[in-house]
């Protein structure tokens, strides 16, 4: 089994290093190869997704990705910005289904911005369509307006679009995932205003006819954003488009305590995937050794389960993460009074020790 390791920029390198160490103690005979991506690849090769990196990603059985981006690249033309690497990988590899589980660990109910009783036991799965919608629709650009409120003024525009097969395949993914959980899907749209999302709603409803055992509800995105902070446990599987999913999954991240806890998987139709934390490269804390590596470590666990068919190894990692949290270790983003503050490397050390079945050392409390 070959894994492409793409650490990327900012905290990407720090957190991926810890996930690779955790994979290393599992005795799985994994072959890994590392390549540059994002700003780091732009600096070295003049492009955020060089051909050599794309080739490696295509040849691998799975990809473990850190994060890309830095404010210093904001002035580059769009095609050369680091974030284009992740969009390019999704597009070239056909990674259309993004799984973002939002799970609130028992020990972290107090780290959430919501009241503990609202998030205790939270376990929802956001499924975001990843290759369509306004992020990829053409045409897009800047021009001089010929109509609208200000004819003759400079304007910018994007195109929101979804085809029937794109909606059908993500709807099937959501209903099938729901069958393995509580058999309930909430499809989030903006059908009251957008043609694209009236179509989305119609097609999801049609696909639902093939899954009579699964309950389907439709919800407008503004209401979904509100319900996620009002009564998040009412959701089970949430399926939505690319842009709404981008926003709602970050909102869901905060329910769990920190975006540093949230793994994700982006899968193609054959189950090959790219695994990455849900957060970005966090330039504000990069290089300080304080980033939470758990989202990346948990992404590696998802990789073992979804693409490499090693569920027992995935369980070992997930149990190790729980053990480390139970031992009171916390990176600053999830720290609270009475727990032990640790850095990225120490958190990695603790998970490595727990996976190896060793007692977790806790240091001085701070
Ligand atoms: P971000 O997710 O990088 O950071 C948001 C906030 O969360 C920051 O305060 C950061 O310090 C904190 N944070 C994120 N991950 C953390 C972790 N593991 N541990 C502790 N704290 C963590 O989002 P942003 O600041 O909006 O974007 C920064 C850069 O990342 C931008 O260039 C953006 O385009 C890029 N980005 C990349 C991806 C990706 O690679 N898939 C996703 C989102 C954003």
C-alpha cells in the first residue's frame, strides 16, 4: 500500500509529521513518499501542484494531506495560489464526496463554544459535494456591467451549477452512509431562492425513492446554520453542495471544541481518497509548535478505514486519541483549567505511545 504524503504549508508540515509517526508504529508495511504541494511547491517549482506531485497522488492508494496557503501568496494570480493545489487534486482525482464527521469527545464538551448539554455525545456526519457548485462553475471573472443596478461599472461574477449526475451520486453516498448510522439524511439547500438548489432538492428527492428505509428532510441553509448551534444533535447525516458544505462544516467544527479536532476524507467513486484535517495552514501559529495534530492523526485513521481496508488499525488510532484526551493532554486550542497543556510534538508522542500500548506520560499542569 502506497501513501502519498503531501504536508503543504504552515502547520501542515508539523501536523503531518505527527500523523506519519503514528502510522509508523502500526506495523502495516506502508510505503510512503512525500512531495511538495501548495506554497512550498510554488517556491520550488513555480506551481502549487507540480506534475510530479499530481503523478504521485494519482499512483498512490491514498493521500495524506496537511494544509496549504499563506497570506503572502494572496497577490499571486489565482491559478498559482496555494489553494489551487487542493482544488486541482479534487478535480484531477475525481474526489467528489467529502466526509466530515463532527464528533464531540466526552472530555472536550467544555471546550465547545456551546453549552455542554447541547454537544455532549454529538456525532454528526457532514457530506459535502466537492467538485461542482459555484467554486468550479464557468464562466467567472471580472467585466464591465452591461445591465443590473450599475451599468458601466466594474463587476465580478461566478456561476453556480450542478448537473443531475453530480447530485445523484452525492445523494447515493449520503443515503448509503445513513444506512450505516441512524438512517436519517438532512439535505441542505437554498431552493427558495436559487434555481440550482431547487434542482438539487428535486433530484435528492428522486434518489430518496430508492432508500425507503432512510428518512429524508430538506432544510434551507440559513435555517441549517441556526439549527446547528441550537440543537446540533437533531442532525445525523447532512448532505449539501460545495459552498454550503464548506461553511457549515467549519461551523460544526466549533461544536466539537476546535477545528483542530476535525478530520476529513475526500473520496472518488472507487473509494480512493485524500485525507486531511478540516482546517487550513493556520499561518498565525505556524512554526510555534502549538498546532493540534489530532485532526490529521484522525484523518490517517479514516484513511486506514475507508481506502486501505484496515479498520482494526483505524480503531487503534481512535482509541489512542481518546486515551490521550482522557489522560488530560491538551494543545492550547482545546486547553481548559485543570488539564495539561502540550505542544504539537508532545501530543504526537502521547498518541504514538498510546497506539503502542504504553502508559501516557502527563507532565506538569499549566
Ligand atoms: P485556518 O483553518 O488555517 O485557521 C483558522 C483558525 O483556526 C486560526 O486561528 C488557526 O490558528 C486555528 N487553527 C487551525 N488549525 C488549527 C490546529 N490544528 N490547531 C490549533 N489551531 C488551529 O483558516 P484561515 O486562517 O482562514 O486560513 C489560513 C490559510 O489556510 C489560508 O491561506 C487559507 O486559504 C488556507 N486554507 C487551506 C485549506 C486546505 O489546505 N484545505 C483549508 C482552509 C483554509
